[in-house]
C-alpha cells in the first residue's frame, strides 16, 4: 500500500492506495507547528478508523507546497514507515517535459494534476484546481506541460473582501439566487461566485485561442463541483487528482530506480 500526501497551504490531504485503487482519504489542516510525532498520531488514528493495517503501507509519496511541512512528512516516512519517500519536484523523471522557464518554480501539486490529468484524458488539456489559489495548468496534445495561470482562490477572494473592507461580512461560498444582489452578502456571493465562473470561461477561451484548438477542461479541488455545475466549460471533476498524480509519479520513480 502507498500513503500519498498532498500538502497544501490550507489543508493536507492523505490518501491510501492499494495498487491503483484509492481506498481511503482524509483532510486535515496544514499546521506547521505540528511535530512529526503529532502528525503520525493523526495518520495512525485515521488508518485505525478505516481498518487499514499500518504494517501494509510500504511506500510514501509527497506533493508539498509548504517547505516546513515537506521536511516533517519526509521525516515521518523514514521514522514510522521505514520508507524513503518520493517527494515530487520537476527534477524527477516525470515522463512529461516541463516547458516553464524555471521548471523548479512549478508547484508539486500542479505537476501532479498535469500528470494524472493527461494520463486519464490526454491532451490538449487544461486542469483547473480550485484551492487557496485557483490554478490553470495547460498540457499540450504531445503531453508537454506548457504553463498556466494563477489567480486568487474563491475563499481567498472572499476573505480579502472581508479583511479589507470593515463593513463587508464573511460569506458562505455558494451561488445566490440572482446576479443582482438585494443585500450585501448576496452581492458579495454574486461577485465571487459568478465572477469566478466568468473568469474561468474567459481564461479558457483565451487559452484555446493561443493553442489554436479547443482543449478538454477538467477541475479538481474542494469547490470544483460547485463551479462546474454553473458552466459548460468544465467537462469533468476529479477530486483526488493530486493524490492520483503522486501515485503515478511514485510508481514511475520506483520502477525506474529498480
């Protein structure tokens, strides 16, 4: 079994794979003050609740955009699973050319999304990840990673509105009944939610124009399903895409290193 770890700025997602099958996954806050032992106890509790024998986990793959937590989970893999983790970076043999000016600057989660998305859907492809930031990753028909777009995520946008304007409240991230809001909360929801839909459709239109062909578009992240329900641009939602990418990269690295 493989423990796949996706460390994001806000949440860390853990997944257990038995071969290609994701048998269980959990989400916890990404807290940099947690020690190796504290994170181990959390994982141990998760696995116990899911009746997953810890002794059967013999591999650990890590995608992380939080350097302090990268070190924590690498140490955890070595201490408690007696396994040398595979930590995703552009320097690995990914089976995909990364055509960024500085490949090392591409987030591990974006690489995982690209690898897993292309494996399942082929290209040209755009993967939209609705997380702390909303990212658009573009993969060519050839399988090359071309680059993408980064903008504020939905929660980040709503939080900034509340933080910067004293009279603007915190809002629930849901679509209001109409674009024209009759109260402040509904007006903010309209701007954040419908604004995100229009941004997605506009950016995809521009990407398609640059590519010279219409790409497939898939989405991942906790809010992907909510946005996908309000636009025809997104063709499918893949909630475990980063974890799937961790698994695929882990398997490739282990296969190539014997």
